[in-house]
């Protein structure tokens, strides 16, 4: 049995856009196209949050993580 939640959803999506996305992604179905588009959207949003951290975290070039492990 599948452990993912499935939800029937009716969406009004521009047919031209969904067809272009389907061809660009090489998908056979609209469902596969939308699923991959949502997964990619989520990945990009997560990457964006990580990128926002650059310059906000202090970096110590002489930090020795192996030495820190030995202390524990």
C-alpha cells in the first residue's frame, strides 16, 4: 500500500502551458507533469532559503572538526 496522501483536485490550468510543460519534461500524462513541477518548485524554494543564509553565518577557517570530535 502507498504511504503518500492522494487528494483529488480540480484545477483550471492553461492547456497551452500544461502541454508545453508536458513536452518539455517528456512526460506522458498531465499528472506526471504537474507532480514533477511541484517537486521542482519545492526544491527551488528550499534552495532559495539556504542561499539566503550565505553571509549570515560566521566562518572560522582554522576550525578543526576532527579535534572537536576527539573531545567528546
